């Protein structure tokens, strides 16, 4: 998919770059991002919303993959940006991302983070709870500012997804609960804060969702709430943010719809619900992360050792693992992979791909069909663009890989590989431990 293909040498090629050349030039493990595919996904969102005729913002959820180069692409494609920490905010601002298109999320923004965002004049704060509402109002007041807010509500819609990544149920750490009346109270209270400009509400029902029904249910709930609030409190929402969560295909059996179909389901359902109620059509915002970058990323590893346990399984070990992709260990996520330097070779054996961390659970793929591989071969694991680099760690003091963006035969470094000095860069030995005996 995307610009990936197998070239005349039988090598995997992405963005016109031979992955064997990329491995030689940049080393492995290496995150490779198919820039054309990222831009294509961004355009699918923007064009689908444009076709709806509604006012909209497509905010890339930078938590999926926050690096300055990605912020630059989001900016060029006319996206907005969702950030959830000072680190993501700083990344965006340093990349020159327009502050007015930045939305700040999170259930425990610190006063320092809020002040940083206020000083930058970001476009919108998504307020998660009462404490934050009061803090934000006070800090904005200190600076003589009035800031745009959405209130995050928990609509009580449970999307079909892995338990760990559901955020829409009632028992969630996020947002004001709709079912028990908390959201209603929050609207009244937000409306009364002198330094907050209430634009509307936000809801996010989960991640890696394939069906449109969950989103339609969320729209029904939010629209019902909007109508009630308008009738009873005379407050009209100008913005409805429906979060992210649009699924992608990692492996066979994953059945995402084209982006245009999610957008159409949402915008149709907004039009129906709000028009029927005689409600002025709100602006629709979404926050896709995974579906913007997930399938544009490939991780390239070098195969090292292998171990055959007769009658049980064969392990092949790669030069990365749960440090660059913790998702299999955390969520039992499934991935597909090929031998990148002999991509046309017949599949001859079933192997389990292990990482190099000192942890038995550090397995990237269980039962992968591969050609017979040997030490030095390259393994390409697909769909690693989202929540891989973003969730990478230095466990075992393993260095985080480099990230390259490839397009039309050009490969450009977006993140340098960490050095051993980066690993100890923040270490200090307290003076009392430096005494010689
Ligand atoms: N908006 C909000 C408020 C969110 O909490 C999230 C994801 C998104 C947008 C973007 O969702 P997406 O379109 O990427 O599904 N680490 C997990 C995923 C956690 C998602 C958290 N929130 C994973 O690797 O699957």
C-alpha cells in the first residue's frame, strides 16, 4: 500500500527508496515514514469534510507521532493539532505550527503547561474536569485573557476496541459524565466563568474503531445534550468535537472503512440531528491520530540471532523490540512483516520475532511466515507509524531509533538516532558518591 513496492532487486522500496539502502545509510532499527501516504490521509480527511459543506477542523492528534517534521506536514496540509502536554506543545510551536490551530487536551494539565499555552495564545483548551476549569479561568484572568474552551464529555458510548484503549464509558478518568448530569452542571459552570469562552463540547469514544455506529451513537448523544442545553440554558454550541479513533488495517481481519465513509457518517448524522431540532449547524472537529500516520510507518530491523526449539517454535531476534514498539507487549497488538531484502523469496518457515530486551514478553510478532532468514537479513514491520516512536522507551538503556521521511526517492532524517551520550545525558553522579575510598 502507499508507495511501498518490491523493486527489481527483490527489495522492499518505500517512497522510491530501497530499504536496503536506507539500512546502510541510516542503520537499524529505523522508522521509515511514507510522506506521500501521510499527506494523502490528511487530504482524505480535509476533502471529505469539505464535501459535507459543514465548517470543520481536522486536528491531527499528535500523541500518535509527535515530531517537528510531522507538525510541519500537518501545518502544510491545513490541519489543526491536538497536543496533550508541554512537550507536544513545545514540539508544535518550535516547528512553527500556528498556535491558533492548536488544541490542548489532557486530564491533568499543570499550571505551568496552562501558562505556556496561554502565553502562546493557542486556539482552544479542551477542559476535562472542574478543577481544571477553575484553574484555567484563574490563570487566564491573571493574564487578562479570555480563552476558547470545549468541555470534554463522556457520552457513555463504548466502542468495540481493546479494553485498555477505551475512553468513552462512564467509568473513565476523562471528562464530564453525560449520564449522571455532571456534564450539564459543567456547562452551567463554564458559562459562568468570566475568562472562558465556551465553544461547545468534545467527546472521544475510543481508538482503532471500525464501525460507524459508535460515532453515530456519540453524535446522537451529543446532539441530544446540545438541544437540551439550548432549550434550558439558552447556550448554543458552535463546535462539536468528536475526537479520533478511526481504525486502520494492521493485519488481515482488520476491516477499517475508507476515511471518507467515517466522515460522511459523522457529518450526515450531525446534519440530521441538528437540522431536525432546528439547531444552527455547528462546526465539526475531529482528532485522528492513528489513521493519519499509522499505515505510513514501517520499522526496519536487522535480524541477528535465532533459536530453534524443536517441535515448539523458532525465534528470530531483531535489533529492536518493545523499546521501539511496546504495543504487542502492552496490548497484544498484531503486526505483519516481510523480509525486506528478499521480499520475493518463498515463505518457508514460521517464526516468532523476538526483540532484544531482557524480558520474555518482548516479542513483536508470534507465528510469522517468512522465507528462511539469516543473520544480517532485514525485517520490515508494517503499520508502525502511530504510537510506536511516540511510545518508545530507553528500557535496558537501548537507544531510540532514527526516523526518516521518504518521498520520491529522497530520504530525509526527521529524528536522529540517539547516541550513547544521549543515554547518559541527564545522568549525574551525586558528589558524595564520587569520593574515593
Ligand atoms: N483524541 C483524544 C481525546 C484521544 O484520547 C485520542 C487517543 C485521539 C484523539 C486519537 O485517537 P486515534 O485516532 O489515534 O485512535 N496508545 C494506544 C492508543 C491510545 C489512544 C489514546 N487517545 C495504542 O497504541 O493503540
